[in-house]
C-alpha cells in the first residue's frame, strides 16, 4: 500500500509538472499564433488589393520582358566568397557562365592562401569574366571578411577600367543562378538600395525530411513573410544569395565602416546588411517576378541545403545566433512599428525553442501517465478546464498554421511536397531546438566568430 501511495504521489507530481509546462508553452504559442495570423491577414489583404486595384488595370510583368531594356545595361559585379569549396566552385562557375543571360558582368571569387584546392578549382575555369581574389591570410575568417576583400578588388578593377559597377550581386559557391536575374537587377536597382529575389531550395531525393524541411520554410518565408515585410515598410533582410546591393548603398556602408561595407564581427552579415541599408534611407525591395508568360517558374536563386541533421543544426545555430542573439546586441530596436515588429519576429527563435522543449516534455510526461493508466495503474489524468480550453484554441490555430505552410509549399513545389510539409514540421521543430541549444552555447562562449560553413553540393545534372 505504501509503495502504491508513493507511486500515486509521483504520478500526481508528474501530472502537475506536465500541466505547468503545457500552460507555459500554450500561452507562448497562443501569442505567437496571434502574431502569425496578423501576418496572414496582411498578406491576404494585400493579395486582394493587388488583384482588384493593380492587375485589373495593368498586365502582369515578366522577367523575359526586361531582356535588352534598357539598351545600355550597366556593369554588374557578382561576389562569391569561398572557403573549402573545391568540390563545387568550378561546376558552379561553369554553370553560371552558361546560364546568365546578360551582356556585362564580372565574377569576383574570394579564396584563402591556405586553401589551394579552391584556388585550383577557380583557375581551372578559364574565362576573362572571372577574377580570383586572394584573401591574404589563413582561413576561415568570416564570410564578411572575404566579401570585404572582394569589395577591395572591385574598387581596384573600377579604377583600372574607369567604369563603376551598377550593383553588386551576392551568391554562394553552390548556387544555381537564374538566367534572367541580372536583367531584373539592372532594371530595378536604380529604385532601391537592395533587392532580394526568392531563395528556393532544391529538393533532394535522398533527404526528403532534413533537406526537405528547408523547402517548406523558405517557401513560406519567400512567398508570404517577406511580402508582408515590404508591405508594412520594414527593411528586407538579405539572404546572402540572389540579392543585389546598389553601388551607392555600398559606398555609404563602406564610408560608415572604415572602407569595409560588410560587418566582419557577425556570421549573419547578409541579414544585417539589408537592415542597415534600410536604416540609411534606401528602399529595400523583395521581387517575386515570373520568368516568362505561360511558365510557372519564378526568377529565384536555387541550391541544395544541408541533408543531415548535424549540418542542419550547425547552419541554423549560426543563423539563430547571428540574428536573435548577437543581432539583438548589434542592431538593437530601431525604426517604426513595422520594423520593430519584424525584428521581434526575427529574434523569437530562442524563445520558440524553449516553448517547444516545454511542450514536447509535457506531452511525453502525459503520454507516460496515460499509458500507465491504460495498463491498469490507479491513476487519473485530468486537465484543468482553462488549460484544456487553451490547448483546444492552440490546436485550431496549429491546424491553420499547418494549412498555410502546406499551401505555400504546394504553390512552389507541388502537392506532393505540400503533403510532406505536414510531418516535416516535427523535423523542423527538433532541428530548431537543437540549434537553439548550440547557438546559446556558442554565444555564451564568446570569442570572434568563425566561418562555420556546412558541406556543399552542386546539382549533378549541371556539373558538366
């Protein structure tokens, strides 16, 4: 009897702990869900307005219409920072040279003196439009440091040729560029300080769950989230690929940073760059434009993302630490209500991970209690009516969130990937929790950040 009473006491304590954790997670998720629904409302309101007030009067624009307009396109510099990219950089450069449908561009590729493999791969692509730029130091430093060396090389090239670049485009060593992206940048960069195109991860048949969850997240972010950011007047953070910075904006950033426009003390210099350009008074643009009439595809940057859980955790920990932790310290809270709202959304990652840990722990504890009860243990697991109501509301809101995620994924990748996006939410949650733990540990450890890059692959069908 005594042991049975002790077991009941332990079960009651376990149930109480689970209830407290569920209440904490439920309250947090409710606030997050209301926040997300507000974004959804703005997104659909904007779509309705554009369909009735804009497209009823003007035809849809297509990137193919921009080819040859204006008649004298401006020179564009493409920056590709590279560290330990011998496996992909040559294939990427060859494919890029074949794909770009633009008459006037130059590719600056940075490499380190202690990375001879990458240098050999770069110089193996013999083309006058490619310039290999040595970072005179041992790598890795940071991606921003490599980009600053590329900026110095651009200035030297401009001085030697007497012609300034119209814009600088950023890409990574594994990217698949769109043929029409430079034409889009050339036509629109005079209107803005930065332009970001959609980033759409390539599907990986061998990693439908890990690599696949990036497809879901980027589809939602670059179908809906960035559209809403622009609509409310918040600055567009750059993704570091498929984006262009006007030469005027870079000069302003360089003047404020002792000649170094890219922030070297962070691992998310691309995210910060977009916000800084917006703070300088430049317009920041997110451009979703169909490639050609009658085709479904958008002008976007594509590439493979990490396919293993370890690499995904490392990458997301870098993003989380740079945006939510060091970004809070470096960028602060500036701008109007829209800017502050979006920065709050950007920085909620660590709290979201904590809420997920609490929710999964509560679910695990309750599952053990219910299983014990099902097998005959004299235990009763009752939910407080307030908590039950909160969980019910959150369940409906979760259903809406799942529907939105599946809809965004379907719009980009088709219905099969849309269906897979539902179970992949759990995969994304697990990766987010592990990444948050790693990001906090790295942030508390201090020290100068290093280029904590992941292994890259280039599509085999484009490698030749």
